[in-house]
């Protein structure tokens, strides 16, 4: 395993509704935790990268403002954006800068304060994360886009609403034990009963997806501090190494998507590249974080990552193989569904979970002694995809 | 005419493909085809990504296709609040570019099925906005 670039510090705020502070204060919380985790100060950090999806707060060019508040000036800083996968894209850039020898240590901070705007405004922003010229004029929004995939996938592969419910129940199982999750409640099958008007998860959003199939909006920030081998060994007792990075993109317009029943092509593309670089296969992954912005997205991710054969993702959730004790534990921190999805912070939060797992520091969520972990982070409707593989 | 008249609500004022809206007003749903290499595009493009040409013709989208997938939205984003429920879908013409649009309001939601035969027609809203929609073939 190449030991060139390591994660030496991770931090994450509590994911909440209505954070009582501004974006700079939110970002500071995650950065402080990561710096203290790494045992370093701002003086040790050569550059910073800030990541979010635009237009949730009013701050234009947030990198400069946040770098100042975090005490990271006069070092270089800039902004990286791939909507929901922004902070894993930031980590890819940080890796490249360190590997190129430009900097020894780089901090990647993801943040999002979604509660500055209403839910309907948020859906409009997300719809405009797709094609504003040709698709947003129809009134598109994220649940509807993923529902297009769900409808076709379910028809072809025999996946049922019951299978999707099981993904949500699993997420809630771990959201309950993750004190930083926004949704801490359990979810039971009867919460999806369409005949019970009180059932909190059953309401239709965009067919076939229901309230319970959609992830939780949240405010939050994450921070990942990366270092070259020399600094990693100097600062960190338990460096977690980046083994492989893969990334892909796809046509934004639904009219150009090859096969809705197969799932997101970026999942397959990014995974293939990351596995090749890491020199491992799906069988080697002991714990994974996947982008479950909707329940269907987790099933499609199983297949893109090779945890299941195409069309067979349902078998994993039916047999509880993706639970903590299963063959390939997935999203045992609650995932986007329960932990929450503060867009720009999500990738960094997923990375934090895997780093803590590989260090054996994941507390009640700890999987038994994993040595290799994977993060799958998707931006937009499979518009961008990043897969990052970590080893200890 | 600018592109602000396109769709339920447009987010783009100007595009070199704004003639698309004039063609809709004339009753035609057209994509663009490259004069040099013949590549076809829907939605239309002003520039050919296959050969870098900027000389494009218009072509009629096929009359017959099948519904590849769909969803009925019960909620709408900001600015579309008056519309739900509405169904959006993707038409597969068998070859060439697919097409994304809303399905006509007069199709019963329970009658919408993957694989059903569909076609496409222009649509004028009461407020003057111009779009296109998927209808039963």
C-alpha cells in the first residue's frame, strides 16, 4: 500500500436543524476538532480548501472569510464545489497538492447552513443544481430526479418499497447511536404504512419515493486534515492513508442518461478507478460510507461499488449484510438519511466516519477491526461521483 | 423572442438555441443536428461537441417513443407551488437522444406505466409560457 498522503485529523459538528450561529462559526467548530485531533495548530497547515454548495447562505467567495476566521491566513485558500460531493472533491485536490509537493499539510473544510432558507427554496436551489436551461423549467427537484431512477430500477430488478423501507430502518438504527446525527429517532416498518395517516414516513413525495426515503436536511460542517508521509508520521500515532481516489462525471440532462434501471454511472466509474489505484477489490472493503441521499441511492451504490451484482442490491439489505455485523457494513453512522446531509459537509463527514472506524475509535458504531474502508460521495443526480479508499 | 418564455418558469434569458421556442409556437418540437458530422442533440445545442462545428440544423424529434421512466411530484420547488401533482418522465425513441418533459395533465396518474407508447407535443400555458409535453401515442 502506498503511504504518501494520510488523514491526520478529522472533525465534524453536530448535524442540526437551525444552527445558532453563522457559517464561519459552524466551520470553526469542525476545524478546531480536526486540528486538536491532529495535535497541530494553524502554523502547521500550508493551505486550506473550503467546500459547499452555493446559494444557501449569502456569502460570496466564502474561502477568504472562513480562512480568516479559522486563523488560516496568510496561507493560500480557495473554494471547491461539486454540490453534494464538494468536500470529497476538496480532499482529492488536497491529495494532489500534497503529492505534487506544493504543501506538506492541507485542511479541507466542508460546510453548509441549509436552514438559512425554506425547504421549498432549498428544493429550488437543488433543482438548479441540475440543468437550469432545459430541465429546471419543468419544476424539477432532487427527490423527483432520484425517483426517475427508482421507478425504472424497481420495475426492472424487482426491488420493492419494502426493500427501500429496510434501508431507512437500517439508517435509523445507527442514527439512534450517533450523537451527532440530526435524526435520532428509530424507524419501524409500520412508520411506512400507507394506510395509516399517522405514519410519519409514508407520505408520497415523488413516486415511488416517500418521506422516509429522503435524507434529512441539516446544518453542519466537517474538516479533514491531510499530510504527506513525513508530517503524518511526525504528528500522528494513527495515520489513515489514502489508498485510492476515483472520480467521474455524467451528462447533466436526463435525456442523455444511458440506463435508468442500472443506476448512476458515476458510481461504477469512480469505483473502478479507485479500486485500480488502491490495488484492491470490493471484497477487501471492510466498512463503507455510501451516498444515501435517498434509499434507492444506497441500493444503486451497492452495485456500483461491486458489493452486489447489478440488479441484486436488494439481497444485501434483505439479509442485513450491510448492518454492522454483516459482510459489508454500510453507513453505520446513520448515513445521509439519519445522520443528515449538510451538502458541502457530507463528504468530509463520511471520511471522518471511515477514519474513526479504521482507528478503532468509532464508539458504539465500531465495526470489528476494519483495515480498509471506502467513501462513496455523489454530487447532484449522479452528476459527479467520488470514491475514496482508505487504509491504516 | 428570448428564452424567458420557455417552460413553466425559465431561468435562462438568452441562448443561441432560442429559436426552439419559436418552433414550439409553430407547433414543432425540434432538436439540433450538426451539418458537418450529423450528430443529433436533444435538447438542442448551438455547438457540436462531436466535431466542434457551430453549424447546426433543426430536426423534428421522432413521433413515436416509449416511456422509459417517470415520477409524480407531490411537492414543488419555490416558484412552482401551484402545479403539483405533476408527472415528469423520460421518452426513449429507440435510438438517438431521449427527451425529458412533464406528462400531459389529462393522463390519469394510475394509467402511467413504464414502456407505454407516447409522443410529444408543444404546450402553451395561460400566462404565455411555452413548453412541450409527453402525451399518450
